[in-house]
């Protein structure tokens, strides 16, 4: 990502105030981008879906039209808000039978530089709920995807990207370049500090220190990872004090760092994996997506 000229924003019609609108306006103003607003809401009230004895099919058609009018009114109101911020806007309404497919279809036709969709906290457990729609978009959407949390951005908040320069897959090297380039662009566009995060897990033997030699071995591992990090970030002119290297559990360390770094946006990558890898890595990704308090931008090579 090196420009933002077109944003596709998915509006949740049942949320009183969708934070994704605020985020889209902020980004569009910073990058001088156009916003495409989409409400895609399956309406099941049709004479084909419901057959009740003694009930005229026209009743369900009337109800369907009322729902459609209601959602189009919401769409128009949000459109007026965007226009009042001197941002070009285009409205899109869909009754596709599958939300994710509707979004993907619009991505294909509009070809936005960024897709924005909100995630919401469950009131009982205070966690973000990553829906099946979100996961399908993460897997299938070819454009950058920003999952927006129901929080406000801090005026002094940072942009953090998580990289993995020692990953065995060659695609990761390309992905790390994409992550750093995109994070740097967003950092400059938003006027936010850029920080780079990497976490490694030491060998099992180093988890049970038995003397100075083991400590030295751990330091050599850490030094190797830091060398790789500095080599990776060198071409992006990222200062050493903006690089954070940690060891241990990735999810815990990353979430803690994001909280301590006053992060507005976490930039992370997604790779295509086989079934077994998807089961393992997917569990880690799910924890990151749900536990991170900030917005998350998902990119692919």
C-alpha cells in the first residue's frame, strides 16, 4: 500500500454509531481519498421465503420494502455526513444472500485501495468478536483489510507493524517488505510514530537456564534476530529505537506491546497455508485479532 485514493467502507445497519465511519473520514481527509459506503443486508422477508396459510405474500413484500427504505435512509445519512467533511462519496446498497460474498463482489468491481469493516465487543465478555464474515474476508479479500474496533484513536497514537524476518517461507520475506512499506506510508500520512515489532521463541533448552553458557546462547539468539531486524528495516530508514524485539509467547507479547505503545493501528500479514498450518496459525491469529485493543490492518504479499 503506497496510496489511498479509494476506500470501501462496510456500514453495520444495526449499530447506532459505527466507528468505521469515523475512521474512514479520518483516513480519507488525510489521504484525499474517495469513500464508497456499502450496506449489504440480506432481507429474508419475501413471499418466496415465507409461506403461511392465510397470509398474503404482498405483506412480506411490503415489509421487505420497508426494511430496504430504512437501510437506504441510514446509508444516505452517513453519506451526508461524509460529504459534509468535503469528501467525495458514493453509496452502494445490496441484498446479497451472503454478506462476505457481497463485500468481495464490491471489492472486485470498485477495486478499493482499502476495505474497512468494524468488529464489535461482546457486552458480556468485553472481547472483540471476529465473525465468520471477517475470517472469510481475511482469507479471500485481495485488497488490504482494516478491522476497526469500537474505540477512538489517540491523537498521539502510533502505527505498529509485526514482522518475522526469520520465517522459513520465502513469501514471508516479500510480506515483510509490504508490511514495512505500508506501515511507513500510513505513518507519514497520519503523522503517527512508526514502530516495528518482532517476537521469537527461544529453544526449549534455553527456557531452563543451567549456567552462564545457556545465558550466552540466548544472547546469541537474540543478537541474530536483532541483526535480521536491522537488515530488514534498513532500507526504510527506521531508527533502532523504533524496533522492539521480544522473546516468548507471541500473542501476549504483542498485545502487551500494543497497549504500552499507545497503538492506534497494528499492521500484520496473512499468508496462504495448508490445512494443518491454518489450524495452528489460525488459532494464534484469532487471539491476536480478538485481544488487541486497537484496529488491525491485514495485508498479503
